[in-house]
C-alpha cells in the first residue's frame, strides 16, 4: 500500500470526523504492520496427562503507528497494537484470552489496542507518551531471548515456580494435636480424681486416654484426610507452574531517550486505579539504562541494566485455582475428621473445634506456596549483555528477584540464562540454557529450582516469511524431564 493510500485511509471514520470538526486537514505518516506467528507443538506435560498435541499462536499482532510534524519542531506520534488470536483458543500463550486479576476470571483478548496504545510527543529531549504497553523490563527480556515464544522462553525472568503437587503436610498440625492430647489428659485426670481414684491411677488413665486420642487424630489426618486431599487436587504440569511479572502496564506514562548506538534510558510508571477501603493500589515501575555500540552486526556490544518493581499485584490464575479448591476442601474435610473423633468417644464440641483447627493448619500450610497477600512487592534487578562474534551473538542475563509480603518471610532467588544465535544466508539457529535458582524463604531453601535447554532452527523464504522448529528439554525440582517439540510459521508485514 502506498503512503498516499495510507493517508487517504486515515481520512475515513474517526479521522475524517476529527478533520471536519476542526476545519483542518491532518497530514501524518501512518504505517500498518504486524506479525503472524502460529505453530504446532507436542507437549509432554511432565508425563501427567500423556503427550499432547496443540496448535497455538504466540505474540501475533496488528499495529498502526504514525507521526505528525509540529510547528515547534517536535512530532506527535501514536502507536496502537492489537493482539491477534489465530487459532481461536489458548493452551500455552495468552494471545486469545487474558486472566483478569481483579475479577479472578479469564476474558477474551478482543479489545482494540489490547497489546499497546500510546500517544505522545517526540523531540530532542526524547519521547514521552501516555497509555499502555510493554515495559522496559519486558523489552529487554525479549531482546535477549532468541526463542520464538510458542510454548518456549529461554530468559531468566521467571518469578516463582509453583509446586507440581499441592504440599499437604500432616506435620503442620502437630502443635494442635499435641494441645488436643493435653486437653484429653487434663479432662481424664480431673474425672478420675473426682471419682476418688488414687493419683497414680489417675495419671495412668489420663496418659492412656491422651495417647489413644492423639493416635486416633494423627492416624485420621495422615491416613484418611491428607491422602484424600492429595487425590482431590490435580498435578500441575510444567507449563502452568511459572509466574512472571506483568509485561504490560495499563494507565502508564513512559519516557524514552537514546538511539541504537550509544547510551539509552527508559522509564515507565503505572497505577492500577484499583484502590479500595481495604485493598492498596497496584503500582508499577520499570527502568532500563544501557549502552550499545551500534546496530546488531559483527563486533556489536550491548549491555542493559533493568529494575522492575510491582507493588500490590493480585494473584495468579493457578494460585487462584488452588486457593479456591483449598477452601472447598477444608469445608468438606472438617466434618469427616470430626466424625472420626466422635467415633472415638470425643465430645462433639471438642471434636468439632479440634477438627476445624487441624484442618485450618493443614490447609494454611498448603496454601502458603500459592497465596499472595494484598500488600506485596516484587522486585527484579536484571543485568544482560551481548556481543556479536564472527560465529554469532552470545547473550547472558542474570536476574535477582525479591518477593516480600506482609507477615511473611521474604523470598529471594537468582536466575540466569545463556543464549547463542546465528544467522547464515537463509538459515538461522539458536541454542540456550536457562537456570532458575531455588528460592530462599527466610533462610529456608525451597525445592523449586529448574533448568531448561533449548535449540531452534529457522528457514527464511523471504525477509518476511520463515519456518521455525524448536526443541526444549525442561526439568523442575529434579523431577521428570519434559520434552517439547514444535514447528511453525512466521509472517511479517
């Protein structure tokens, strides 16, 4: 499409109406571009559901952008980008729907400007814009990740890794069970002495009653309740266990300075507009400062330092699913545990109270791996660098993460990734390694480390069209290795 035709197109619809209202003809350069990416993948899902074949789209979009020269020497510009769902459903990527953390429900990604929407001014001072879009942190992650994004990702920015199995632990109720035993001991001893039993006999009776009661309660929890809870909850596959920081901010202001060569700086701040009488407002800040010797070519060196902070962000869909199930499980299991105590001769009031307290301890312990307090702060500090050698570009990224929540110990982890990519004639390829370090929560090491190995090849048919193929070998917590194979097509316009 020629520039003249594009300018004519801008006079239709809203553009024409605006021109009529102002009595002026707006002249601006408008570009239409986009990328369509879709592929077929064979997913292992950690051997829990068997190998699964999916067709998925990833990061496909349609974009309108343009600028207008202003008399002051500045330019007004806009950028509107809409996600494109090519396959009509979603398994891996979030192109077709998005999880609304306010309503705790999935909704379709069908809004115009669902990927980005900016309006701003450009001058010698840089670019300043208002709207919504990708964060500087997300852009740096993409820059150092050579994979295609269809069920993959060779970057270091994963924030948390949820357990594959909900960690129910009967030991979490041990203090309550011990207290229950003491209550039975005291009540039995009082009854025995009131009936005239000698002290030694009363102690023996109380000890026997306490031991029997605690064994009954412990056995019910370990042999009936916990196994039933484990069987009730699904085993979450690798692909649904990662949490990552929000890569797109709404209600944002952004400032960019710098060019392809030399220093560059980006700052972005956003608010959630979701403050209530009991819930603090979500706030986000993302900063990037770096330096590049020039465009991507042999001898190019680039380095980026990124700080990303998100405060009072709501929960994750997997976490919401687990937490809702835990509430239902507690409601259903408490009467069963109380019934076991009633059958052992425990008074109803005490049986119900103890059952409720024990289940509360077991459920609270299990929920700690998924819950997010309303007041929380996650911080990422990433340093990434790359150099283009004669044999290709090598990139290294290290991300240090801190997650703090009101009333809980801080969680820290360090991730890193190393990637190599090469282009030669009409072929391209990459190899990468990603390592997610185990989280440290208040001095306790959690078993949530992960390593991932990936490799991919590309076959270009033109500058805009290519076929892709990738293989991933993934392992979490020292568990079963997950193998993923995919192939797809990418077209830019």
